């Protein structure tokens, strides 16, 4: 049996070991072994992303490039669509916001994106006579002759729904210069766009039709009445 001094030494050794095991070390102090320590940054909740995307679309409708720039930098998606198939990129095309379009394209906007009419951004821009946007989209490589749900291409929209003004004339000219098919018939009307007069005068305006609230085929112009025949009396 150990003596009293030896027993005291043994008790001291055991007590020291217990205290050492229960004392937090440096790893515990810095929280690396705590179960509630913060881990890697978790992704943003889906609702937050959706809200940011919605604010970006609002900025696009307003043409607010500064707000759109901040939202995109914060992670908003230029191609995110709402329930009506509108995205910041598509809104920029239909509203003629060239600076906003440049912003969306520089952040990876998909030029093949389609709206609820199965139409491209080019069709939307051409319908409203946004000739600068039309040209920019053609340079971005958008499909020139895509057909939307009702059978129209961009060139059809620009002519059938356009007005006889400089913006629409420029839009048609840009589409033609960009290689749009001027002979393909529309799906619903089975007729090509009106033919341009073959003339050496390249400054002449192409034929235009008045804008209509209904998508009707424009009437065929009635030729002027011919002069009545003139009787010829034989000479004696």
C-alpha cells in the first residue's frame, strides 16, 4: 500500500490531468471546434434573387441604367423573366433603351431569348421602329428571320405595323442591309412584304403602310382610271 506522501503525489498527477483535459486550448478559443461556428457563406435565398430580378426589370421599364448597373453588380439576372415572359434584356429591346441593351449584352444577355409571342428582341424592336436597337441586335448576331407565334418576322413587323416616318424607314433599311429575307411570306398572310421599286435611286423611300390596330393586310392600291378612247377620224 502506497505511503501517504506517495498517495499525495499520485492524487496531484491525476488532478492535473483532469484539469488539463477540461481547459480549452487555442483551437477551442478561436471557435474552430465549436458546433455553432460560422461555416462557408451560404447562397442567397431564392426569394432574394427573385426580388432583385424584379427590381432589375422595373429599372429596365424605367430606362434607369444606373439602378440596373447596381442591381446587376449585386447579382440580378438580365435574362430572368417574370410571369409574362419579360426580362430586362427583352424590355430594353422593345422600349428602345440602347444604353440598357448594351449593359445587358455586356453581362451575357441571351439574344435568342423569346417573349410570350415567341418573338425575339429583334422583332420587338422592329415593330416599334427602334432602328438603333435593331442595328445593335444584328451586330450581336441575333436571328434575322425568326418567325414568331403569329407567323411574322422582324421585317414583316416593321412594314405591316410601322408608320411612314424616318424611324421605321431606317429600321427597314437596317434589316435589309443586315440580310433579312425580303421575299419570305408571312405565316398567316401568305404574302411577302411589299416590293421595293427597282431604281438606281437608293435614297428613295420604300413603300409604307399606315399602322392599323388590327393585323390586317393593307389594301392593294387602285390604279388611276385610264383615259377614254379617242376617236380617230381618217383623213380625206
